[in-house]
């Protein structure tokens, strides 16, 4: 057999997803339409907190082409939007309804919906709706004392707590106690494609369809079925091409519920596409937290205890993610460091801002900034080199697997494999850290304000407990892989095809990967929490191995050879002890296994199998970010000159795709570190609802990120040894740049708030004289 298998694990092969996208044949939410569909337009609150006293819809209803206008009174039978993980009793009062029911709690909250034959008519009708309201007191500071959310309910929705050991005793015995107050600014995902939802009720099948799904279609199907009291099989979600997700797209929003209710009532498809102004005002925000953290250390700089109290700005409601972000914040704050005693208390506070939820690297971007800032401040306070402080406190290779009595997403934390100090040494050598320090010193002597910085982090990926896939081979030898995963641009189809190709022995280009279609498979985890490659990929591997075993079993009969002498390359089964002898293709084996042909007792027809993968714990990849920056002291402007990401992924399915994920993640991290921030005035009015005010980094501000991708420590949690990569480029950016800015201006620990805007940096410089 001279054929060479294409697309094995570890090869940087071209993406399968790209041909329709680069030839203009992509099908995004806006491209999906049905005959006689209606278009929906939302009327949103202009008040951050108010009691609605009057909504006048007469003029809007009278406009030709308008089919209906709804307020909350028209959908009283629709329950609040349920949480993704199911009902949570103590958080239930804070759920959002599809339309505001008397009291509105943020600017942008839906209060009326217009349905018309034309999108422009719907928009014109929405402008005719008159709304009057009585303003109520506004909360914009989550650290302020709680107020009343509703009768009997405080704006403090919950206090999440995690910890272990005797923190108070550790502080009583400490040689050093260091305290800091650290802020992470409010920003979020801004994908190229805004949200979209197209609902259609197929009365002939009694099936409610929702198109334009992303992220977690199976979970959303279950939620919709529960809300509408329908069998799960009577609700189907369909993923189109997705122009970016980043955690904010794919959750269930009020607009998704409204189009579903409308199609069930009207019997016509209903389409809604969000504009950019709406996106910046109404799509989930994220990140905003204020941490008051302190650390206890012994005389040698070893961490004895960390005690963190933080205030999580949840915005106006608790949406479908529930309180995942603050829970994760508590669970992963310690990162790569050993801490004998730990306590965290997160106050989940409702404010009159857009509701907050998950955004790429939720909880980890925030905690890495807090933790790494704390380490730099500790180094300054106790007079120790910041790098040496980090080294002394790292979890060691011999400690692995390293369990901490904490939880992340309901899973007990146990780091699987790794050598954090070795990766630190390798990355610094790759970056030429020593040479950079000498160059920085030379440039400072010439009058430049330059500096370098570092951040270390531990990621999490592969959240279980299980996932499945279905693989079949047809009579032509073509392979179909059906998964419950989702594609949000990360190269999902290519990765799944490579995993299947490697296990089954076929060319990855001969594999069709199906995803995001709930009618094709009953279960799926979607694409979130860096779990698709680890969890779904492992399920694909299991199914491919089952198909392989069945094919070899049949081939052994046909070739009259022992199974252990057979192999599959490029879809052909051959004898390894006689490579040039007879062979049989997978397509021929599929024909032998056709349901129309009699099979031996105990053998099922079809060359196909379902594969399940189960895991007890997540995997924990890890890395570090290094930055070099230059400061303009006159303006407070920052230029990132170099940036390196060192990352141990365990095993890369496709290194090129991993590097793409890291580069894209870095750009988002850069935005949160220096540019992006949702700002509100004292009346709760958003000040960042256009790109003139919500600033994204452009090519001019984004350096080419350097990478050191390592595969030294495979995960022990799955047969492939893989770990996740989707958030590696984001997590440490804010902390590394802040560290570099401190170094440049000669004020360790000076930067304690993100984003580091020119105004904030100038204020630090002015205060320092």
C-alpha cells in the first residue's frame, strides 16, 4: 500500500470549512428566509430603571403591512427565560421575561415587539410606539449597598463562596500581609455577525424550528421545549454559518423566545436580525468585577493564604448562564500557584446595566489579572524579584495530578499533567528575556519609556461528563460524522475530520462532519468552555474505533486473514504482511453490510457506530504571556511592541488551527486590556453604543503575536491526550500588559484597573509626579 493518509492528528492541513466562505456561498442567519415570513422589530427601554405607565401602540398597528404589535400583556402565558442548566430556585426571581412587565431594569430591555411583512415597515412602526414611564433610582455600582430588586428580593442575587483551610489563622501567623483593590472593566464579544433568529412552525410535522442557532443548540432545544410545554422532539434547532460567537451568541435571549412564540401563534415564519446599535446595548456584557484581595506570606515569600472578596456586576437580570462566571472566578483564582489556605466570596449584584454572562475565557481573564497583579504588588511590598516570587510558589511537576478542594463549573478541580516552571523557562528562552532586558535598559538610557511584563495562568477545558458522536460509511466509501458539537469559526469540522481520519484510516477530505442540527443527533455539548475538541473529539475517536473494528472484522473474512494482520490506509483494508496483495475498500465493506443483505448471527447491518466518551474531570492546559510595551508619557498612549504566548496544549490536533485560535484570542484580550469598555453615566445611560465610543483594536494596534506551542504533557483524561486551546490567547493578555506598563513607568503594581486607557495611565503618571 503506497497511499499516504492525509489529515492525521498533528498535521496542519487546510480547513474543510473554508470553501463556501471564501467563495461567497456561506449561509448566515441573515441569509435564511422562508416564504410569507414576518419580520420582527423590538422597541427597547430608554430608561435604566423605571416603571412603565403607558404604551400606546394604536398608530403602529394601523400602519399598512403591520401584522401585530405585542407588549407584555399579550404574552402573559410565556414564562421567564429558564437557565441553561435547569431551574435554580434561589435565582428564579431574577430571570428575564421576553418583554418587560411593568418595571424595566436597563436601557435596551425589550418592552414591545412589532411584526410586519417587511423589515423596514416593522422599524417604522416601532418608531410610532409611544412609551411613558416613571423613573426609579438607578444602581450603577455593584459594590454599593444592595437595594430592592422586587418586593422581597434584594439586588444581591447570591453570594458564592469557595475555599479551604484556616485562612484567619494563616493571616495571624504571616510575616507579610499584602492587600490590593483591583478592577476589571465591562466589555464583551463583538462578533462580525450580530445575533439573528428565524423561527418557523411546521404544522405538518408539529415541529417548532429555530434557525440561526449557535453555541449550545441541544441545551437550548431542551429549554425551549420546557418553556413551551412541547416534547423535545417537537423542537429542532439548526445552526447556520456563524460569524463569530465568543460566548455571547447562542444563549437564549428575549428575542429568541419572541420569534418562537410568534411563529406558533401566527403560523408564519418570523425573522429577526439585530443591528449593531442593539448588539452593543442588549447582547450579554461580561467581565466587570471589583476585587478586594489580600495575601498572607511567610518570611521566604511563600503564599500562606489568599482571601478575596469580589463584587460581580451582573446587570439587570440573571440570564441563562446563571452565575457561572462568579462561581468560576472563585474556583480558578489561584491559577498555577500553591496556596495552603484560601477563601473567596463573590457578591453577585444586580445593577441597572445590560445583563452580563460569559465571554471568551470567562472568569479566567478576570482572575489572571487579579492574581498576577497581586503577585507583582506582593513582590514590591516584600522586596522580592517578581519572577522569583512566582517560581517559589508554582505547583511542581511532581505534584501532578494536583487536586484543590474547589469547583469549576460543578467539577472538582484537579490539574491533570504539566510542568509549569519548565514551560516558563522555555518560553523566556524563546523570547530571549535576558536579551530583552538588556535592550530595554539601553533604550531607557536613550530616554524611551519601555518595559516588559509577564502573566502565568492555568486554563480549563473539556467539561464533561459525556458526549457522543455517530459515524457511518456509505457504499462509495464516504464517511459521515454526526456530532452535537457546534461550529463558531474555530475549525470544528476540520478537527473532527482529522480525529476520525486518524482513528479510522481515511483521508480527512473524504469525511463530512455534521454539527448544530438537533434532528440528526439526540445529544450534544455544543461549543463552549473549550470543550468541543476534547469532549466531542474524544467521542468521535470512540465511534471511529468501533467502525474500524467492525470493518476489520468483515475484511478478515473477505481476505481470509487474521484481524491483527490488517490495517486501513486511505480507506483501503490490506494485509500488513502482504502490502501488495489483495485489499478491500471501506465502501465495499459497507455494501457487504447493507441492510438488504443477510448478515451472520450477532452482526448488525451498516458500517456505522455510535461512540460515547465519559470523563470524571476537566483537563487543565496552561501557559504564560510575555509582553514588551512602549509608553508615550505625554499622552499616556501604549504601544505593544512584542507579545509571546507560550502554551502547552497536551496534543494539537491541528497546530495551525491552534495558532489561529491563539492569535484571535490575543486580539480580543488586547481589546479588553487597552480599549474596550462599556461605560454608563449616573442615570444608567450607556455611553458606548457605537464604534465611535466602544473602541476595538485595529490592525494598527495589534502586533503579530509570537507563539511557543508545546505538546510536552498530554492529558491523562482522554485517550488522545488533548487539551483545549480556544481561550489560551485571551486569558493572560490584560495581566501581562499591565505588568509591562508597570515596568515601563517604574511603578510596580501601579495598574490596578482594566482597560488601561490613556486617561487612566496619564492619571497614574501625574499622581507619581
